[in-house]
C-alpha cells in the first residue's frame, strides 16, 4: 500500500496505513498534519474490524478538521457585537460609512482567523485525547 499519502502523483490522497498506536502517535506529533488533508486507515493487531473502523472514523474526523465552523461562528459573533456597537454607541456616528464598512470587514476577517486557529487547536486536543483513549483500549502492546 502507498503510504506517501498521494496516489501515483495524481493528487488523490490515499489513507496512510497505521498498524500500531505508536505509529499513530508519531503521526500526530508531526506539526505538518494540519497542513494537509491526510487520513489514516487503521489496522491495529488484535482489534476487531468494526472497532478499527470506529476508531479510524474518530481519528480521521479530527485529522481533517479545518476550523471552518468555529471561524464562521466567531465571524458572525464579532459582526453582531460590532453591529450592536454601531447601533448603541454615540462615537460610531463620527465614522464615515466607508470607515464603518471597512472596520466591519476587518472585524469579520479577524473573527474568522481567530475562530479558525481556535478550531484547529481544539481539534488537535481532541485528536490527542482520542489517541490516548485508543492506547488505553488497545493496551500497551509490543510495537515493532
């Protein structure tokens, strides 16, 4: 099986074959995993196929998390707060319409970036926790 993550240079990503929890721990310790949409295919020795699939789905869900939901949410929250500021602040009336619009755009972009970074951080924490739980389920088997 191809473990490079790309199928023959065609740009189609193939899941990385993982046969031990230690391999999975090495993969998630790499900072590059959040720069690509890499997924894994779990085939852990001694674990039933349906359990492998369930854990694989959990791990892949966190590996491919992009922070988009959190980014969108925070952008909306920031815009709502900015709109409330414009409606209820006397100092906002001194700003021109273009200034208000550009400032609002900056608020939205800032909220998106902060939310995306937060979403990636939370996904990484969930991934580490999931792998730790998987280690407990599999037990401290010999990896070789």
